C-alpha cells in the first residue's frame, strides 16, 4: 500500500516521503480499514517535527516509534480480527484514533475497533474526516466545560482554525455573540463565516481591551492567567484547549488558587476522543453546522500540507483524499 513514511524527526518536506509499504495485518481486537479521507492536525506537526521536545516522550525519544503520522480518518472496514465484536466487514467508519495511535496518512490502517465509530450513510467521507478531532474539541470546550448558554458573549482565540470554525457555528446555535481572534487573510473568511467581530492578534491584545466575555475558548493560550481573568465577566469561564506548556501549567496552578477568591473560572480541556461525535455528525447532516474544509488535497501532497499547517496558512480543516 502507499503511505507517507518517515524515519526521523525534521522539516516535513525533508523527512516525509511517499512509499510503498507492507499492508498492516489486524490483530485479534483490530480492524483493517481502507482509508478514503484523512486530515491534518496539530499532533501531526508535532509528531513529524518532534517539537516541542516533551512530545518525544510519547512519540519516541530519538526517532518516531511509528513511521506513519495522521490521526483522523473516514473509510471502510476490510477485515476484522477474531475478537472484534462491534464492527463487521463493509462498515463505513470514521473517528479520531489518537487514543490508540497514528497512521492515517496511508491507504490502509489496522487499529482497535473502539478507535472509530460507524459513519452515518448521509455523512460524506470527506466531511467525516474533517470533523472528529476539531469538532469534539470545540463541543467539549464550549459545552462540557464552558457550559455555554443562550445569548452569551463568547470569544474564540485562534478562531480561524479547525476548532474555531466549528466552535463559532456551535456557539451560534445558542444565539451567542461571537468574537474571533486570528490574523491576516483569515479574518475576512471568519467574518463571512459568521463571526460578529474579528480581532487581529498581531495588532490587538484581546485581554487588554475594555470588552468582557462570558465564555472564552482558547486554542492558543500564551498569556498570563491574570490577563485571561481580566477579560472575563464576573461569572465568566475561560477554557483552554492548547497553547504553550508553561502557560498551561500556569493556568492549571493559578486556576485552582483563584477559584477560592473569584466566581470567574480558568479551565483546561482534556479531550475525550470521539465523545459527542454522533451529535456533531447529526448537526452536519442536518446542515446546522458545516466543517470549513481546506482541500481536499491528494495524499502525495501530505508533506507540503503539514508544512502549510505548521505555518498557520490553512483555514479550517486541511483534508486529504487518500484515493484518486
Ligand atoms: N486539550 C486537548 O486534549 C487537546 C488534544 C489535542 C489537541 N489540542 C490542541 O487543540 C488545538 C488545535 O486547534 P486547531 O485544530 O483549531 O488548530 P489550528 O487549525 O492550527 O488553528 C489555530 C489558529 O490559531 C491561530 N493562532 C496562532 N497563534 C495565535 C495566537 N497567538 N493568538 C490567536 N490565534 C493564533 C492560527 O493562525 P496563524 O498561526 O496563521 O496566526 C490558527 O488559525 C491545539 O492547540 C492543540 O494543541 C488539545
């Protein structure tokens, strides 16, 4: 089968190559999936570049433990292991497989059956590959942790990326007034997507304006927790899904202490992969939300796409069509 293979960490275009490799054989609790579409995520950039270095504890200290990146897929079950009980050959499936490993930048993958869920017939493979990771991050941040309510004033930092573009649509289902923070050309796209206000983070620091928010979803935390606190209304909730490690540690530490003195709240989301994905799929099928797709691009372009992602030039989700 064809796969985007790498044996050492480095710049995507220098270390990734399209190769012919052996087909994976499913273990007793695994299924072999023919992949139709996959998508690029933050993890892929970190996995391929080996940065930040702390990620190497998970990915392999000196070189990658797994030579194929990619963690989202939509495809069809081709073979099942002897102990597989929920899936059968021919089932169409999709999901964020990151809890169980990587390897979706390839024509086939063998993975635990609980890494994926059944894809509804009315959901296209392309959209199915675009939603698992980003949309569940957005849903769990806004609803599970952020307890979003009707007509709130919401801000999404990193609003033009995969999570932000879905987060906006989820917030709009609750009739919220939504401000998106990002940069450059993405701001125009964000306005057309439905953001009520947009802020260019390269020109304006949203924590230093006079605006206060009921709920902040942050995809790129990199400031002092006290600045985030300042940007909240008296009972506001700030939820971060990612950012610099030192900022996340600081938010974790100060969030606990500050909760003793204020009704404002600083929270960190720990993603539960695929939780809420059924609900999101139904919203997509009903045209209540639409993933913003950049692509689809061919598998051969994967190295370029991961570089493009790392440079923050994509808008929404970068989707790869594995088969021509
Ligand atoms: N909590 C968990 O369990 C968990 C699990 C997996 C992943 N994650 C995190 O989830 C996030 C993924 O979000 P995503 O898929 O939406 O990423 P994305 O598609 O890369 O979007 C992030 C957006 O933020 C913008 N941005 C960069 N720096 C910024 C800044 N300082 N202020 C405001 N915006 C900024 C980027 O644009 P430019 O760079 O062009 O400016 C980009 O448009 C990552 O932070 C990842 O670490 C969390």
